C-alpha cells in the first residue's frame, strides 16, 4: 500500500502544483477586466464570469502596446512619457531602476542569465551554481583589480531570491548546461540532474 500511495503522489503532486500555478497566473491576469467599464464586463454582458478573458485581454494589450511603439510616432510617445517620468523625484529612481533591469532581462541583446557558472560559495571548497549577469561597472570597476564577473546566486528551492556577487572570472567554471537545466537542478535541490555526456579522449590510431 505504501508503494501505491507513493506512486499516486508522484503522479498527482506535479499535476496539482501545475494547475495551481496556472490558476494563480490566470486569476491574476483576469484582474485586468476591472479596468473596463462595468457595463462592458462579461458578468454584465453574458450574466456570468468567464475565466481566462482577462488573460486574453492582458496579452492583447501587451501585444498592441509593442506593435504601436514600433513605429516612429509610438517611439516619440514613449520617449515623451519616459521624459515626463524622469522629472518626478520619487518615481524617477524607481522607474529608472526597474527599466534598466527589465531591459537587461528581456532584451534580445542582453547578456543576463545567458550562462550557468560553478562558483565556490559560501566558503572555499563548497560549490554552487550561479548565473552570469555581466561585469562590474561604474565606480565599482575602479576598485577591483583584474578580470571580474557579476553573478546571481539563487537560493533553493526558491530561485527568485538570492545573492549578488562579484568574483574573479578565474574562480568560476563555465558549465555546458543551459540556464533552464541549471534552474531545474537548483529548484529540485539537486535531485533532478541534467543529462550530460562525459568527455572522452579519442585517440587516432594513425597517430599512435
């Protein structure tokens, strides 16, 4: 009975967590319907709530916003809007910081989280996986001698929190696994190890 119970858990737990996460995302995005006038909401039109309509509305707004800002007029509007926000004292610092982070994370030309590295942390001899976020900049660069890299060290099993480190590049080992495989390895606390192929020395008989 214990074996059957564990088998059932292995099947139902991932399914339940997946459904819970999707429900959380969809229910959160459905809140965008509250921006519509009350007479335009699905409850007023059809008489009952239709899950997922807010998600569709949110995705359409995101897509249309990106489409509208790709032309010359849209770029000028965005430029004017950002110029206005940067003139407001408190909003300026928040908006500028968030925009720099989002541009780095979501831009196709960004280098954030492109590589998984092995680094000794929190002490020498103890290793963990970190993600390359760039190189030190600003005044920090003037105080670091040598080739340094910036790393994000995620926590387990919640990778959304972690630590920011600047370490010598020579103290890191670049891994062949991609970022998705590294994240799965971290979230699973090392249980789900990514597949790998051992590097074997191939000797050419003709050269022996």
